[in-house]
C-alpha cells in the first residue's frame, strides 16, 4: 500500500519524482525463490508499505534494495543508479533500519548518533547540526544523554530511525519499525515516518 502525502504537496512541501524502480526482482536460494519477479515504484513524498506474512520476502527485498544482498535477477534503480553496479553510492543516498537495530548498550544516545555520523564521513559541525534536527523530530530530547540499556523498545526504535536519517538520505528503508511496540508507541513511530516522508521516499 502507498500513502502519497497529498496534504503536504498542497502546501508546496512534498517533493515529487520517481525515486525507486524495482523491475522483475528475483532472489533464489537453490530451488527456493525468496522473491519471484516483483516490480514496483516509489516516488519522493510517498510512504510505501510492503505487506505479507512471515517468509514472504519483505526483508530480502529491503536488503537487495539497500545493497546488502545481491539479486538473482531483475533490476533495482534508486535515483537512476543501479544497485548492482554501484552499491556504495546507493548506501550513501539510503538510510536503512534493519529489523534489529545495531545499538550498543553502553553508549549514550548522543554519542552513538555522533559515531554514526562519523562513519558516514560527516564533519563535526554538520553532525552537530543534524543531531540537533533529529532529536526533536524523533522525540529523543528526554533520552539523548542516556545509555541504550536504559531505554524502552520504543525509544530504541526512535534512535534506530534517527540513525537511518543521520545522513539526510533521499530514501529511508525501515524493516518493521513498529514491531513489538504498544499502540501509543506505534502511533508515535508512524508520526515520525509520516514527517520524514514529506520530503523523502520511505519504504
């Protein structure tokens, strides 16, 4: 299903244009097809949800899309860049939150986000500015100087989304960002995703 953010485009906020094109994507493990010929597109300013039962291939599709797993056949283009031909460029323009976020229990939230920014090659001033933008957007003000081991699952997911967004990517790929959360936490995470989707493509 797709959620085009038409309410924001009316105010001139949403950015339109094709961002992702997946064409007849297949991933096989021996005789087993994890994906079989899927095709879809995602535009900037859209939030797209992949729906299906466990084992349907949703995570596999996301890993191929973000350059972490090669496809057996088919093609994935992100902003006209072929994932198979230039996976490093794809990683630069994509923010990815896997199902289990790679968080470090003893790190403070701020230090972790700063570290992720360093890994992405961001200069100190740019990291500071971007963290300042993400803290209110992701609702992290109360926990920004706490270690991860003290955070609830809901806050950990918020940090994971901030991690995915630290480089201000054009595409966000979030694997089950609301899994295991209570109804209030789910509503909060969906609000963050909708806000991010005003100017990005979100899967």
